[in-house]
C-alpha cells in the first residue's frame, strides 16, 4: 500500500487483521447446560426418605424413654410421646431410692481410667508393630489379631481367679486395670494409622537427636490424634455401659457402677419387684444423657478419625 493510500485509510483501523485476532471457525460454540435429570432428583428423594426413616428408628426409643420418664406410674406404657400428665417427680424419687450420685461417680472413674489406659497402651503396642522391624513381628501380630477370635466367656473364669488371688474382687480395679495391656482391635486400628504416616518425619526426628520415646510422644502421637480420639470414644462407650464385669466383681451397693445399679433397680422395681417402671426409665435417661453429650462433642473427631484410618496403610 502506498503512502497516499495509508493516509486515506481511517485512523484506528489497521489494514490487516493479525492472525491471532482472526476469527477461528474451529472453535465450538459454548454448550448449553442440560437440565437436571428427573432420575437424579428421584434418587435424592429416595435416599433422603431412607435417611429420615433410619433416623426415626434410632431416635424414637430415646424419645419414648424421655417421655415415659415424665409420666406417672399408670401412664408409663401408654405409648404417647407427649405425656398427658407431665411430672418431674420421678427424677427426684430415683435419687432417693438409689445412690445414683455414687453410681455415676464410680462409673465416671472406671470409664476415665479404662479410656486413658487402653488408649496409651494400645498406641504403644501399635507403634512397636508399625515402626520397628524384628524377627517374628508378623507372627506376633497375627497372635494379637487371633486373640479377638477368643470369646470372652472362655477367659472369664481364669481372669476372675487372677483378680481373686490379688484380692481385688469387690473393688473397681478389675473393671479398668485389664486395659493396661491394650486391646487387639485398638492395636490393629492404630497400627494401620501409623503405617500410613511418612517415615521421613520419624527419621528426621531421630537425626535431630530425638530418642525412641521422643519420636513417639512428640511426633507420632500428635499426627494420630483423630485415631486416638476414635479409640478413646469407643472405649468410653464400652466402659460406661459394661454390665458383665460389674456383675462379676462388685459386691457392695455403694460400689456399683451405673449398669450394675440399673440391674439392681430392675430386680427391685421391675419384674418380680414393686413395678415402679417410672423410676427405672428415669434412671435410664440419667445414665444415657452423658453418653449423648460425649458423642455430640466428639462427632467431628469420630468422622475424621474413621475416614482417615480407612485410607491409611
């Protein structure tokens, strides 16, 4: 193009369009968003309905229990969730009829001691199986897992004879001291979590001068907090609701735990007794509420611990 032609061209309009700005016929037009399929909505509705049904099935017994505890003796089994006659006298009478305060304190002591001991001991054993290599490790771990197959009834009498020879029958010690040696299921759970942790962290800690205990306490345990919380909550629930060991080892009424105390109340006020079922359901509510509070506070850790443990190792 000559100089005159360039001068005649309108300003701001180049005589040639750059290649990178030229329209590309190969670019596909944007796709329209397809409307959601009815099948997806139906599946969500079905899943939601199933969740509602399952939730009602799990919640209804506790709601009925609370409702029955607020009814007089004659209306306990009328199956009304909203009491026709509302009364709180049952909770006052149950404290007068039984040493509920002592039972709750005994249960809290046993539960806390059992939870602490089994969590620490199981973590130590699991750390040994996960971190260290020694001859016969796999065979020994197999024996630990095999112990889960032994029914509790097979070891009940030998265990009783051991505690009886130590003079511990009639005390709270047999209800929690056995956890000092760990539990096979918790050992397996924590071992799988330890195996999923990067070994470079432990090697670096040892190179920095940390001993075996320092690596375990300051590096491994903080990383396994979700799994430790799961173990602690599982054992808390197991110890809080343990009736069998209370029936075997406890003698005095003041030393009863809550499950053992409820059994004595059932014998006194339930079948073959005075038929004061309103006191039994009130005592059941009192002993159930602490577990609900604990699991409500730890539900996030439970979900996180179970999810992460399932993806480790």
